[in-house]
C-alpha cells in the first residue's frame, strides 16, 4: 500500500481557481468521502446521542405533564362527583324539610281540629249542664212557690174553712197549678 | 492569500495521479476540529443535567434549532437523513468562519460544492425511488414521455445551480479579500479587513450555508414526498 502511494511534493502542479477535468472529479469524490465521514462521525458522536438525550428528557417531562393532567382530570371528575352528591344531598334535605313541614301542618291541623271538637263537646256539655241547672232551679222554684202558696192558703183557710175543705181545696189548687203553670 | 487552490501533494494511487489540494487539506483540518469538538461535547454530555445551564444550554440550543429547521423543511418522514444535513451545515459554516484565520474556505472550490450538490442529487434519486417507488421515475415522463429530456435537464440543473451558487458566492468573498490584501499597502491591512471578513466570511457565509442546506432539503423533500 505504501509503495502504491507516492509522495510527489516536488512535482506538484500549479494551483488553479476552477477547472472541469479528471482532477476536479477526483477532488469531488474525496470531498464527498470527507462529507460522508464527517456526517457519520458527527452523527454518531454528537447529533444522535444529544438528540436521544433531549428526546428522553422531553419524553420524561411530557410523561410528568401527562401524569399531572391525568391527576387533574381525575380530581376534576371527583369534584364534579362530589358536587353532584352535594346537590343531591341538598335536594334530599329540601325534600325532608318539605315533608316535615307538611307533616307538621297536617299535625297542627289535626290538633286544631281536635281542639275545636273538644271545645264543641265542652260547649255542648256546658249547655246541657245549664239546661239541667235551669230545670233544677225551675223545679226548686215550683216547689218553693207551692210551699209558699200552701202556707198562705193554710193561713187563709185556717181562718175561714174547716180542715176537710181545706185539704180538698188544697188538692184542687195543687192540681190546677200543676196543670196550668208547669205543663210546658 | 492566493486566489488559486494550491496543490499540496500529488499522490499516485494505482497509477492514477491524485492532487491533494489546499481545499482537501483545509477540509481535513476543519473536520478534525469539528470531530474534536464533537468528542469534547460528548465527554461533557456525561455531566449534562436535566435543566440545562451555560455550555449545555448553548449546545442544546444549537442542536434543537437545527433539528427544528430540518423538521420543518424535511418533515417527520425524512428526518432520519438530518445528520447528513447537520454535517454539511456545520462544515460549510465552519469553512466560512475558518477563512477568518487565513484558511482558504473549502467551499470556495467547486470540488467541495460540487461534491455536496452531487450528494443532494443522489439523495433525491435514492429517497425519491425509496419513498415514491415507480411514481418518482414516472415523474420524469410527465405530462408526456416526450418531456423526459426537459425533466432530466430540470433535475440535473438542480445540483448544478446549487453548487455554483455556493461556489460563486464564497469565491467572490475570497477574490475581494485577496485583491484587497494584494493591492493595499501593509498599514491598511490591520483592522480594516476585519469588516470585510465579518461581512464575507461570517454574514455571507452564514446566509449561504442556510441557503445551500435549505434548498438541498427542499429538493430532497420534493423528490421523496
């Protein structure tokens, strides 16, 4: 290999700016090879490892973001669920209060009704008692009047008629009195 | 600084005379520096943290920027060839930047730009055939088979225009700077050329690198997508 490559520094031809010949083609091939070597070297040493490093970090951060977003979504779901439960509790409590209110109203109505009924009964009983008292007082008054009339008559008769006539008159008077005044 | 691409050595390989030009040697120097830098970054990468700071930030920003650029131009499907474009992007940019230090830019030689343009052309054919199968070959005969010569010329014009655009732009900067150094007295060759280098090597270099890579990517994407 060493023998095949001859170092000819002395025989180097004059340089040039531009030329389209075999040497340009050879230089292009060498430059192409240089480019490929550089691309492979930079790709393997720098570009790909650094991109992998950055991509892994991006994935890690993205993973964390996704995790946080998932947790947030779950938290939001829970909040919505609890809000739903709270509103359900609110509705239930409203229903219980309404039910209690209705029950209380019904009970109060029943109590008032019962009180009214009791009052009616008391009134009826009182009226009945008044009627009884009235009757009793009338009876007492009648007996008193009878007794009084009897005494008056007794005194009058004692002065004017005998005992037999007196009794007869008394009996007639009482009968008339009973028929005439206490019939109704 | 000379306009010519000097020949450093002449090798005889299997009876074929091979000129090892200044361009090739400078390319090797640039490649060596880039590979050394890549190895240095790779070693540093072992200590890279979850939250980047300082040097890590710089490296990651560079790679991320290029990756996004390649992703936007090539698309997800062709992203696997992005290391190639990364290499030529870094190489072309470094070529321009190294010329600040008096190294003749390898991109100011048609051998370099032609080689990269040929690579783009080969990628167009290979990826076009791989992804579009017969439809890619058929596209040369559309809308009618008599258009084949026109289509072929149109496709061949792509690497030609690509290579000559970069070569012309880089060579123009080299010519202007060479003329300046050749024609001006020594006392104006200190300080003032820095502006020319900043413009032709840094600014023009960066723009031409971007243009070459984005057009190459678009050609490949058009062929394969």
